C-alpha cells in the first residue's frame, strides 16, 4: 500500500489536480450557454460586423484565456511536487536530443496520420476533420485562436494525456497498454469520433516520443509543429492552390 506521505502518492495527487484543472478548462465555456446575460455582456466588448462573428471571436478569446489560465495553474501545482516528472527509470535524453526527436516526431506523426487516413478511406470514411474545420473557422475570424491551437493546446494536452494519463498507467503496465488507453482518451476528447483512428495513432506516436526521451518537451515540440503545420496549410490553402496551378509545367 502506498503511504499518503510518499512521493508517489503526492505525484498521483498532483496529477489528479492537474486533470481536474484541464476538465474545468474544457467545460468552462458552458457558462456562456447557461448564462445569456453574461454572454450579452461580454459581446459588448467584441467588435465585429455581425453577431455571429462576435460570438466566434468571443469563443476564440475564451478558449485562449482559459487554456492559458489552466496551463499556468497546472504548472504552479506541479512546481510544488519535485517528484512529479520522475516516472521513468534511467537517464533522460539531453535537451538537444529531445529537441531532435521532437522534430523527427513531427514527421512520424504526419506519416502515422497518413496511414490512418488510408485505413479510414478503406473503411469508407471520408477525409476531412469536422473538429479541424471548426477550429479553422474560428481562427480565420479571430487569429488569437492560433495561440490556443498551436501553443497552449499542445502543451496542455501533452501534460494531460502523456504525463498524467499515459505516465500514470505506464508505471503499472507496459508501454502498449498505457499508450493505447491514453491515446483513445486523447482521440475521444476531440469529439471527432469519425476520425478516431487518426487521433489514436497520433496519440501513440506522442506517447512513444515521451517514452523514448523521458522528456515531455519532445512530444510537445512534435505536437506544436503538427498543429502549426496544419494551421498554416488550412489558412493558406487557396494561396497554395493558386501557386500549384500557376507553376510552370
């Protein structure tokens, strides 16, 4: 039995607090739905041609600020627990190696998603993520969303799904069990069940990167690069298409 004063118990308690912080962040926008008065009050500070665009902008700012607050609170909680990161045996990879694996990881995730897309096509699932489309709609109206999508989101999600969930499970089970469970949860939280295969594969690659280097920095880098790449491609899709069409043949 683990003592309530042991480092392992304290790390689990910290992980639980961080997990709760994340879910409060995810559910915080419900406040706007159940309180029309608050919604109308906040919309007074948003300038946009239509009310729909006002709501989209407010959604972007709410997401960005709530992610920032959740990230800050999470790291303040972690700072009080010096054993929080000590879940793997052996020496951690150097910072340089971790960054290198993070860059390699981006290509591994991209390759994994390509395989996942082919599997989905074979199953008759159409390409295109509704979750990504919704985020890009918000981003085009309110570019502040880029901070949440490309930076804060990956940091918070890696902290939750790799350190808290994967890291907690892998201490008692093997890599495959821990990575599959954490990756399925990672896929489910995106509420895009049509493409759960792609999200699960991505989650497993991120888990591998964390497991390989024993540093969360690695999976964060790969996740940031992936989200950044997708955001750029989606935002400038028309421009890229014109360049391809006008290229010398």
